[in-house]
C-alpha cells in the first residue's frame, strides 16, 4: 500500500461525516459545470470519486455515471448522496490503474486523483484514459499546480507539462489557475475527432 492509499483510507475511515474530509466540497468545480453545459448527455466516468458530489452532479445533468474509488469506505458517502438526490450511479471500488471497462465515455472527470500517481501509473493512466474517452469527449482534470513546500502530498505541475502529457490526442479548451491558496488548477480537454 502506498502512503497516499494509507492516507485516503484513514481519512474516510475516520470521517463521521463529509465535513471532516478536507477536500470535500458541496459544489462542483467550475470547469465541470462548463463541460456539462457544453455536453450534457451520454456516459460519464468519475475517477477517484470520493464522496460522490461530482458524480451526483453529472447524473443530475443527464449523464449515465460510473464512479470509481479505490477506498471502499469512500463509496457509502456517494451512495447515500445519490439516494437522497434520487439518481442512479454505478459505484465501483477499484484502483483506476487496474480498472477495466468498455469505455466510450463522453465525459471523464478526475478531480484530485491523478496528481498523486508515480511515473509508472501516470503512463498507465494516460493509456487507459485515451482508450476510454470517446471522440469529441471531454476530460476535466483538477491537479495541483504547486507542490507543498515540504514535499508532502501530490506533486504540482505547470500547465505546459500537463498539456504536453495528454497531447496530441487531447486539446486544452480551458484552464483555470486557482489563486485561493489551494493551488489546484482545473483543465478542460477535448478529444479531437478522427479525420
Ligand atoms: C483528493 S480526493 C478527491 C475526491 C473527489 N474527486 C472530490 O473532488 O471530492 C482523491 C480521491 O482519489 C481516490 N484515489 C486515489 N488514487 C486512486 C486510484 N489509484 N484509483 C481509484 N481511486 C483513487 C482517493 O481515494 C480519493 O477519494
């Protein structure tokens, strides 16, 4: 088990409610709302879904959602939220680097999962993402821009580095550099249509 996995497991196991989970937000990220406005239907995948806020948001906006997290204790938060909101979501406990699905997703979201990966898993992840994202589909990513000064937690990466990593298949359509101190940046990519 990696340090990250241990940390995530401990956080969800200890959390009596969502307010104890420091990355939990009740509102979806801005570029997810933008992607939903631009798309608004089809299949969506929430990678590292956590408490399921964004999975529920996508389901409420007409997507058929698969939500994956490798900490089984995270899923009940999302399951309860989906029940409360009256939406159906397929929740799966799995490591995304080992997850198998037929793919063809119109919208893939990863808010805070990918930036914790080592180099080997980053490459695996990219291959999987590209095999799952439909032509013309959107990929929304939330990723640390700056690393912690003491080297704790996910490594930050600059915009160019992220953009190059997913090129040429994915084209960046919008980017937000957060300035509120959390240093998590938002990216909205689109997969180019094949000629
Ligand atoms: C910072 S949290 C963000 C959760 C959620 N996306 C949100 O915005 O509230 C990152 C999540 O990714 C999950 N995660 C990390 N690595 C993963 C992996 N390899 N496979 C599946 N889930 C993973 C963690 O368990 C955690 O729930």
